[in-house]
C-alpha cells in the first residue's frame, strides 16, 4: 500500500513540474494561477494539519486502524488463497519429469533399451573460405 502512496506522490510531483500549455489556462476569469511553490506550500501545510488529526479525532483514527487491520488480514487471506490455487495439487510423478525414486529409463512396453544411446552431434561450423 505504501508503494501506491509513494508512486502517487512522485507522479504528482512530476506532473507539477511539467510545464502547462496554452490550453491549460483557466477558462474562468476569476480563477488565479497557482505557482508550483504555492502548491508545495499548501501541500506542506495540509501535511502539518493531518499530523495532528488523530489528536483531534481519536475515534476516527481508531476506526481507520481497525479498517486497516481488517483490510490487511483480507489481503493476506486472498494472497494465500491465490498461492494455494497456483500450487500443484498432485505431487505424484507423471513420467515427464525425473524423480528421485525413479529407476533407469524404461520404454512403455517395460523392456530395457537395447543398444547404444544417441550421442549429440558436434555443432556445424563452416570452413573459412
């Protein structure tokens, strides 16, 4: 969750620093232009005000803390459920992958393989011309 807050902060900071074009000018004549420094000052004063929020409203903070605890418990449960769904259910060997208890390779008819096993060929390298 803090990743989302940090991403929103940095994205908003980048957006604040991007110069605005002519079409971004306020259409209402009574609106005043806000500089970047004024916006940062307003954000700082809002942050300072929010730091004292729990002192002024302890019930709201306690409710928010209970909500955050419930939300995190649900998120952990959901992640565990997704992990359980993605985990393979059948651990019996299928024959497509070797297992520690499997013996030498046997064909489907049960007889051992006769003769030499195939050997990989060396890579083809053309002679320099």
